[in-house]
C-alpha cells in the first residue's frame, strides 16, 4: 500500500530492483572513494588520513582503514570504482542475503528437533523457507542499505552467511565470516571476548586469525598511523553521537529528548554539540548491554548457542552510540529464526501472545514510519520505533537463550506431530 501511494517502503525499493533501475546513490561509496583518492595522493602521510578527510574536510568517513581493502581489491582486478558499479554489486549481494535467510529457515528445524521431521513440520519448514526471502526483501532496514549505496549490505550478507555456517555446525567458518565483518565494522570484534567467555574456541581462533591477517594487510597498505588515528574518530563519535532521527540507539533517543542538534535533516558535514548528560547515559547503556551479554548464563539445548550468537550480534549493534536504520538489517535473519522457533515451540508453550508480539515487532521494524518524526510533544520519541523493536527482539532472544520459550532440551526429541 505504501509503494502504491508513492511512499518509501521495502516494496517501493524492490520495484526499482526488479525494473533494473540505474542507482547511483553513494552514502558509503562517496566518502570511501574520497579516502582512497587521498591515500593515493598522500602515500607518505601516515597518520593524517582522518585529520584531513574527517576533521578538516568534514567528510563523514567513519569507517576503519580495513574497510578499504575490498575496494582496493576491486581496483586491483581492474574495476573502476563508481557508485553504479558498487550498487550493481550490492544488488546481487542483497538478493543472496534474502535467499540466505530462506536457507536458514530450512536448516534450523533439523538442528532443533532430534530424529526425522513429521509431515506437518516439513510443510511448515518449506513454507518458512519460501516466505522468508520475500519477507527479507520487504524488510526496510535490509533493503534500504542498497537504496542509499551502503557498505552495510556487505555486513548484512556476511552475517546471514555466518548464521548459516553456525547452524550447519561449522564454527571455524563462522569465525572467518565474522572476522571479515570486523574489517568493515570493528565493533563486532567484541565477538572475540564473547567467544572466549563461551569457550567457542574454533570460532574464536578463526575470528582472531582472520581479523589479524586483515588488519596486517591494511597496515601494510595504509600505514599504522592511520589505524591509530581511527581511535580518535571513534572517541569523537561516542562523545557527540548523531541527533538525526534515523539514529536508532540510546544516544539518538537522548539527543531527541534534549533536542540537542538537528532532528529532521541529516548533517552530512556536522555533528551535534557535546552534551555531558547524553554522553553519560549512552555510555551507561552501552556498558549495561555489554555486561549483560558477557555475564549471561545460557540454558541447555541444541540451538541455545546459536541464539546466543544472534543475541550478541544484536547487542553489539544496539549498544553503539550510532546505529542507523540500515544497521538493523541483521534483524531480518533474527526475525526469521524467531518465527521458525515460535512455530516449533508454540505447541509446548501455548504462548499465542508471543506470536502476535513477534508479528507486531516485525511490522514496526519492517516499515519506514518516517511520519513519526513530525509527531507533537513527547510523541516524537516514537521516532525511535526501530530501536524499540530491536529491544523487543533482544528480550525475545534473551528468553530463548535462558530457555523461557518452552523449547525441549537438545537431547529430548519432540513427539511425532508435536512441532506442527
């Protein structure tokens, strides 16, 4: 309905993909290409990349130097880096991500149910595997990254692949894939701590090896000083955050409560002023989120480590001071998994309200409710609708990890027909 009315929606963007539109949006590509061109013309200026590009020229190049390695690899293969080329590549990656969400729904029941699946469960699994890719392509945070020319499309795809690898029992492959994510999104390096605390050694060692090799290659290409200077950028971002309503984090919510900075218009070259209370609250939320995931004691069960893995990824995203809409593209496979689990758990738990809550949270996350930015008074806090949906997903995953959904333990098979 939104698409037919000419409004932004997942379906509106999908229509452009199907019609083979020419897309030259470059939310990520512009600043990354600027950074590469600066490095090309200043090969000996190690340590000056962020001071020149980020602080002085005020390009919002907020990515780690390691994120430039894949683009340099494309240049090495003879490709000219243009937004059109990278968006065409994003289109293929997005479609692969959606199909991956379907594959995840197909694989998951075999991990949760011991023994052969009954006919009803097989039909439910097939329905989920077919419906999930379509739901993913209509999930606005996932498809919007493609629409604006975002590197996040690659991160979402790698996360979906990591989920498939985990469910398939390949912990080391999962570690390699998360290691590649860390090159694009360093905050996922917190998985090293998570993996060590959970004693997931194959995952942790593979992650550490992949991340170390990627970092070493990046240091050789771009210099150690530029990597060290990136820490100053991270400190600046954590102190200032973003006030624009699309920042779906605790920091963004506090910025809007205190009306600190521009809410309705994105400043491509500006940040809100430092606010001590906003900074303190957002840091407390970050610490609380991280302490919660690192100290969490999980229940027994075949699928519990996987749910814990997804919970950690969502925590590392939501705990960040800046979490844009497209950063929550990782919710697409998370909602698909929770839908699959609820179908399997509902006959045992009898919690019909949970299914309705999942549907509502999915819709709140999947639809671009941009009109909420003009809500009067305190209702403008509803602009954080995606953040609130993410918090619900966090609570639901926490329940899964703690064994509160009524799932059977890993060594207890479901009775025939019980998972229908």
